[in-house]
């Protein structure tokens, strides 16, 4: 490995799942129980620099300029071990990562974090992976990170084997000018992160029913996206979101991510849709509400969302591209 190959910076977008995954068939390898479908969020990003350094005794991690917690460092070190094994190196690294949106609040910050880390660490270690292999590697850091590697609208295939579970793009960002207006009602970290949450999914009596219908919902949602059919898309996205949260709420112990303001937004969206606006919502493992609409309705929607009591601010994102290296 040359001296110049030790340092690399990558950028990746978080993604929002329209058809969710919740629960793993293998927690260690982060092989999901079901396939999922998402869109990268173009205006939001994580930028990560990795430097392998012969003078370091241990890995170091800065998040938004602050030293990371021991747990966060441990998770990143374990991930870097995978890269070190692939590249046959033993060097420790310093990692610095910045995101332009709140982390740990249901905006899938770990998706962009591990996609950017996978790409930057591989480049810094002198590894050149094809997109499917990079997606598989990112998956080992956080499942949803597999979907932040390819561009635009993305499907991540569930499989029993490590080398068969990666994400692929089904349409580029310019295919459909959907807008995600993310209504922030809480900027804090969630009490139960998704890594622990996935382990509870199987304790819900509803998980089997959710999984049984997941392949069909994904097929129908993919078709709605390909046809740019918003009303069919809206039906499927809300149904899939409700099914995932029903599983969360009925697991033992139960997980409840919604706040009163989340419910107020969901109610408002349904009212606006009845009145003719093309709009629907989805929520990940957090209280913030992703409100989706065609670009032509985004300004109206942003203004209305900002008026709902409890909404702190609204972020706007268009479909985003793939994870990429910066010069
Ligand atoms: O891959 P994780 O551990 O970040 O879990 C993500 C889970 C959800 O965001 C709730 C659903 C999904 O498919 O992204």
C-alpha cells in the first residue's frame, strides 16, 4: 500500500425505506428477515474521512468534531477490522465523520454513516470493491447502509447467505421527482436503537404476518415507483409503515417511537390527502415523520407542516445519488 492510498474521504446520503425491514435472519451478519425498498435523501449527507496511520496504537473516532462514545468507537473498530482483514493490513485508523442532519432520531443516520465509512475505509486501505461488494460490506455496519451505496431508488435483497444480500438501484434519482419533507418533532437520540430493536421483532406475534406479505408489497411498490403512480405508492408506503410499527408496539418489551406531534402530522396528512393533495407519510425507528409528495406540491406541504404544533423544523430532500469518493 502506498503512502497516498492511506487517506480517503467519502460522502453518502441516508435513505428512507418505503418498504421496511425490521428483524434479521442473522444478527451477526445483519442479514434481514425481508427485502426492502428505499430512496436516498439527496440534500442530507454524511462525509467521512479515514486515515490509516502507522503511528496509531488504536482507532480514533470524531463525530461532528466531538470524540465519540466508547460504544460508538467499538462499533466502528469492529467494522474497520472487516476492512483490515480484506486488505490484509493491521494499521489503526483515525476516522472523522460529519452529518448535516440530526443523528439517531429516525433519519437513518447509520445508513449514510456506514456507507460513507465503508467506501472511505476501502479506498484508504487500497481496496477497490464493485458496488455489490461495497453494499454487502456497508450492511455489516448497519443493515440500512447497504441501501445508501447504490443510487436513487434502491432494493436490498434478503438472503440466507452473506454474498447474496446486497442492494441495487432500480431507478436513478431523476426517474421521479418525489420530495421527502422530514418533519422534525424531536432532535434527540432514540431510547432503543435499531440494532437492539431488530432483536425484538421476532417476539411480536404480528411479525410473521408482516413478513408473509412483504414480498408482494415490495413488488407492488416497485411497480408504483416505475409507473410514477402516487396513489398506489401512498397506499403501500403507509400500510408497510403501520405494519412495522404494529410489530414494534407488540414486541416484548414493546417499542413505541411515536410522539403526540407524530400522530398530529399523520392525521393532517390523511386530511390533506382526502382534500386532494398527493401526500403520504412514513416513520422509521423514531418520532420524526417523513412526508412524501411530488415536487409540485412540496412548497405547499412545507408551509403546512411548519404550522403544526410540535414541529421544530422541516428538512427537504430530493432523490439522491450513490455513495462517492471525494478527491
Ligand atoms: O439498518 P438499521 O439498523 O439502521 O435499521 C433500520 C430500520 C428501519 O429504518 C426502521 C427500517 C428500514 O428498512 O430502514
